[in-house]
């Protein structure tokens, strides 16, 4: 019984912690943010469930990257408007 509980906890806690780490690395624009899902994907050979975790990590990376790009474009537009107001 304890073995099943341990396995279930591991299947929940490990992916959630990996998702959080991936989010933080992507938010900091670290190069390791793209390496970590690749490393996790390599473990999919041993544990097929991990492939889904890796795919979700790639999605997190690209969504955070897209949102950061949108944020930068919006700030750039505001800066251009501020410069025009000063002229």
C-alpha cells in the first residue's frame, strides 16, 4: 500500500516541480530552459509517461517566451509614443 502511495506522489510531485522549474527558467530567459525539457525527454525511453511531461515543459517554454515578446512589443510602442509626445 505504501509503495503505491509513494509512486502516486512521485508521479504528481516530480512533474509539478519540473513545470515550476521550467516556468522560472523561461521567465529568467535562461538557456537551460530549453535544455531541461530535452533532458526530460531523454528519460522517456525508460519511462514513457515522462514524454508527456516533456511536451508540457516545451509548451510552457514557448508560451512564456511568446508572452514576454508581447510584453516587450507593448513597452516598445509605449516608448515610441512617449518620444513622440516629447517632440
